[in-house]
C-alpha cells in the first residue's frame, strides 16, 4: 500500500503541477494574444484612416489643380474663352496628364459651353468634345469624337440638346462663392456616372462673372482604393457625405442605386439604406454631422450593435471644402476568430505536454516504487524474524541500495545471534 500511495502521490504531484502551469500559461497566452490582436486591429484602423485620407486627397487634388490652371490661363486670354479649338487642346492636355480626370469644360455667362470628356465609344482611350455656341440668331450644339491622339473620328450636331451650364450646381456654386469650390457628389449629366466637380469662376473685364471652369472626376475609383486597403479582420470602410449619401465603400456596388426615374436613373445610396451595422454606424455619423460634431482628428472607439462589439475609427477628410467623414469598422469577433487558431494549437501542445508528463511520472514512480516495495517486504520479514528471506534491493538509485544492504546486514547479524532452534 505504501508504494502505491507514493506512486499515486508522485503522479498526482507532477501532473497537477504541470496542469496548473499549463492553465496559467494558457490564460496568460489567451489574454495577451487577444489583447495584442485588438491592439493590432486598432493600429490597422489608424493606418487605414491615414492612407485613405491621403489617397483621397491625392486622387482629387489634380482636379483642383487643373481647374486653377485652366482658370488662370483663360483669364489671361491663353486661350481665349471663345476659341473652341484652343480650349479643346488645353483640356485635352489636362486629361492626358491626369488619367483620373473624367472631363474639363467651360461654361460662359451667355450659355455657351465647351467640354472635353473621355469617351471610349469610338475606340479605346478616346475623347468626345461638345461645344454649344450661341450667337445673336441661333444656338448650335456640335459633337466631335476623337481618338487617343485627339485626331477626329466623327462629328455630329444635336439640335435637340437643351443643356444650359448656368443651371448646373457647379456653375451656381462657383458664382455664389466667387472662388474655387467643390460640389457635392452627383451623377454627371453626360456620362451618367457618379462623380464630383471642382470649379473656379472667371472674371470678365468689367469684373463681372464671365464664366466658370469645371473639372469632373469620377469617384467610383475611391471605392476601389478603399477596397485595396488592407483592412483585415473582415473589416469595412466607407465615406459618408454631409447629406447622408454613401460616397465610397469597400463594396463598390453599395454606393449607387439604379432607379426607375428617367430624369435621375442613378442615385447615391443613402446611409439609412445600408444593411446591418453599416447602416447604424452611418446613421450615427450623419446625426453628429447635422449637429456640427465633426472630429478634427481621427477618433477611435467601440460600437455595439445587436450584441456584437466593433472597433470603429472615424476621421474627417482633410479639406474643408469636402466635409466628408471616413468610417473604418472592424468586428471584434473576427479578432477573436483570428486568435482561435493559435489557441487551438496551444491546447494541442498542452495535451501532448500532459501526456509526456504523465508518462514520465509513471516511469519515475515505477523506478521509485520497486525498491520501496522491496524495502517494505524486507522490513516485514525482519519483523517476523524471517532473516533469511531478506532480499537484495535492486535500484538505479544508490540510496535505496545502501538502505537495502544495511537491512540485509542487519538481518544477517540478527540471524547469527539467534539461538539455534531445537536446543
């Protein structure tokens, strides 16, 4: 019974110590790994915000620069505002140098209009020019399609065209501001694609408004930029305008919606139309924007929706002319999922370690239990005066052998001192 209790004690102590150690290490690992992943997710949100703001500014800046350059040149009469051919060449050069620009145009105070836009209908990389010329007797609209080298392919007239630049939002805003402006996102009249316009007014010799230069830039590319950012952890990002329109989204199909309205076949999806947590977040952002609560610096916080917690980063686009807000959303559940693989690996290592420890404990207990059992039997034999039955103790440990030899020597001494039986 003694050897069995010692064996059990040894096994229990070793396995218990190993189990306690593994539990403590496991708890520390789970806590630290999830904390590190949450910290990594926060840093990732900060990085995505910084990159998204920088990419958006760098993407839109050429439109602003092109509008300012065209305004400056036309103001100086190079080219003259009524020289259609020279204006077309100026706009063509701007489009060639800045591939993100969709079109450039000049709307004059008398309703005249000169426009160069990208158009692949007559060949890849082509252009289309549109000129509305108004004189004392009539108005005519001329359309010209050109190849990528700006050589003419086809020309036509459109007598049914009723476009008036003076009624467009970009013209009226620039006229009212008397300086460079950015429009709110809208659907372009000609291409029917969502975009935004940078515009700048022209001043005539009498210091009155002579016209407005506009530069169109499609904003669908912003969604592509957001999608290419490494958000990770099943995250998403989107840009909300001050009117609640979704300007860009990591899922580009979310941005615009086709309607049955012939006058407005495409419109921006509203923030309240987003499904799930995206709609809740954008609605909260829009509510704060309406209250004038627009952060000057990126804000990182948590957001709860339907018993789930998300890490949320909100930042304002850097230019005051565009009061857009960028939101980056990462579900914390995905952070835990990312750690689960490491946790399962830790459990596997713990099980293997426990089995190794158990095997070692059994071997150790067996190597200790045998000599202890022999010593126990020898002690009982001596107690019964069975000195001749005392056996030699076999063990790898010198201490057990020494005790066994001492007991055998004691048994031999006692046997010699005992009187012979039968006397």
